[in-house]
C-alpha cells in the first residue's frame, strides 16, 4: 500500500514522463559466449543486486541494528 502512495506522490511532484539516461560506456555492449549473448548492463545489475542482498543480510544478522 505504501509503495502505491509513494509512487503517486512522485508522479505528483515530478510528473509521469519517463526520463531516459544513457548507460555508461563501460556498460554498453555484450559478450558473446558460444551461441549465448550476455548483456554487460544486466550482469552489472545482477552483481549489484547480489551485493545489496549480502550487505542487508550481514546488517540483519551481525549488527546491533539487526538485532533490534
């Protein structure tokens, strides 16, 4: 429910138009491994997501904040 409220507040303040941002040059392109195409940007997103999960897990299990 809160996500819908925050989404609508963002639309009120900044509008519903999407703003496109170009990818950094080091994330443009693909790697070809055999017959498989791997997009560099998607690999980057997977790695960043995994790191955020690991950091969150560490905070929840190893710190006082997580114990609270």
